[in-house]
């Protein structure tokens, strides 16, 4: 590349990335440095022959204080080029002291190459070795970072950045899980209708994080009925050393399905808790015995609170019991909720005689056994979302009518289903559609794994409510 082309591409010389301004070449090369005419000035490294590659008629090249080595001269005066250059750039940044001289140097370079004579006109690539040599020293010598040509992101016309809706805003617009019931019932029915229902949802991808005992789940879905497209990213960890960190954390990305633009990023923890409890409430409404008086919750985490809220809102129970491996958490739960709760010392004590049982634990081995369960009771099994985790024993699984949210997911992810070999009777959506009976007179289990389409309709609900308020 000739120097003329360098200036044509970027007059300032800075757009060449980590390169010295071209003005640094003439200002840093003394006339006594390696002239092609036979100057005896010692040269080494990248500076060998640098001066000889500059037009000798370029009178604007700074002269060394000790004299000059003209064309054809054999005198070598002045300090070595390396020392001279260090002296020039001692007042870093070099792009600052070079900037003022650049326009003048550019003009003189152009004047030099227009003069008559082969050497004065300049040949293609004549200045490139000098540019490279000085640029290399400039990068190594200067102590300050080298600025690069600014890069401006190219945005589509009229595009706007996605909004972020945090946990407080989500809670504000989704203060009751029961607000989701109509949308979730429709989504479950559409999912179970197959292609006609317009729900596209693969089984979630789960990435293990073995070093820390955690998992990352990726859950995309599209609902044609809602014209909503989302992906939820959820992490869940078995045993956290820091008890202040939730075992499950989630983020939902809401896209414009017409063009793929990211519209919103929503905190997914509140959405996950509310939509899961709402789906359990739908299953309970369909499957619980006619006269249900006792509610039992095994576990005292986030899902226990969300289930308690919607179950006490929708149903009338005379007694609510809770059990947790750590009794302190169960006592904290009982003291923080609005109604009376009985804290039980064992899971068996809590389960015995209960009409509706909710398991929301991080158990990896069964904690609920069939011989404890009252005939005709309904169980919402929410925990144990891995193929090798269990909450329910084989006896309970095989002697109950099993309902799931998704057959494919249950046969891929649920240890309760896979390891027990229990037969799936129906998806919850099939019961909502009326193609399968509910059978509330029998002992029933709803194995809830959570589906991405549930997050989709919940995220759209929150986003629409947020948009209406803004």
C-alpha cells in the first residue's frame, strides 16, 4: 500500500487500528539514519534502511541536531533512530503529538510524490516499510492504550432496545397466580391438541454443571393462539452452600414473532413460581376428591409459598399442614403466611389423612410413600425434575392414575415416571379438552415438570400489562 492510499483510506491515520499515525514516520526519522546514498549511521532491527525509503527531497523531515546526511553523503550524525524515536514519543500519547502534523505531512507527501524524478515521485509501496517499522515501535513504546477506529453498531431503522422487567414489576402485574388460569388452561389444551393447537415446543435442553452440582435448562416455545415467542433460561442447583441464593433462578426472553426482535427480558423466577402453582391448581380442580378438607405441602421453598397462596384462594381447606427437612424453614413458612398452618415433625404425619398433597422438594429419593396416602387423594408432584430423581415411591406411582403436562417430557425427564415404569393415563390438556376423563374418585397423581408454553403465556400476560401501564 502506498502512503497516498493510506491517507486516502484514513486521513488521520488512526483508522488503521493499532498503527502509528503516518505523520509519525517523517517526524521520527532523522536524516542521518541509514540513507540509501551511503550514510554510515549504524542501524539495527526494524529501522534498518527506514530513512533510505523516504524521498530525499522531502525537506520537512525533521533534522537531527548533529547535522544531516544528505543524498550521496557518507556522514552519519545524530543519535540512533531508536533513541531519537523514544525521545519523540516520550510525551505519550503519540497520537496526540502526531495529530497536529498529520494534515501538513499528508500534503507534503502528496507534493513529494508529484515532483519530477523517479525517486521524488515515489514508487508503489515506497513508504510502507517505514510505516510498518515506526508503527511497531510506537505500539511497543507507548504506555497508553492504542485507540482504534470507532465501531458503531448498525441498528435496523426504528429498532429499540428490549425492555427489562424485573421481579418487582413482574410481581406488580402478576400479583395473583390465579390471573393466569384462563390463559394456561387454553395453552395446555392447545398443546395436547398437537399441530392443530399451534404450540411448538421441544423438550427442554438441560446442560449439567457437574463441578457445582447445577443445571441450566433452555426452554423455547411458540404459541400461535397467543402469537407469542419466548425462551426461558433456568438454573437449578441441588445443594447450595449459600442458603440465601434460590435453588431455581430464571430469565424469560420475549420476542416479536413476526421478525425475531427481542422485545423484553423478564425476571423468570416469579413467573415460574406463579405459573407452576396455577397449573397445579388447574389439576387439583379437575382431579381432587369432591370433599377435600386437608391440604398437605411437603417442602418450604418458593414453590411452597406460591402453591399455598393460590390453593387457599381457590379452595376451602379446613387444615393446612407443612413438613420440611429443615424444621426451621417450616416454622418460618408457617409464621409468614396469612392463614393457620400446622408444622409436622415428619412427612408421614403431614400426609396421613390429607386429601390434597403437594410435593415441592429438591429430593432425589422418595419422600412420599403409597401406604401413607389416603385412598382417593390427589397428589401434585412438582419436584424431582431429573430422570434419576424421585419424590414418590413405586407403590404410589403404580397404584394411582397418572396425569402429566407433557408425555414426551415425562418420559424423558421424570425419574418418578421412568424409574417406576408407571403408565401415563392422560395429559392435563386432554382432560381440559374433554378427550380423557378426570377420575376424581380415584387416587390421582399429576406429575408437573413445567412447560415452556406456560412461561410463554405468562410472560406475554406480564408484558401486555406492563405495556398498558406505560
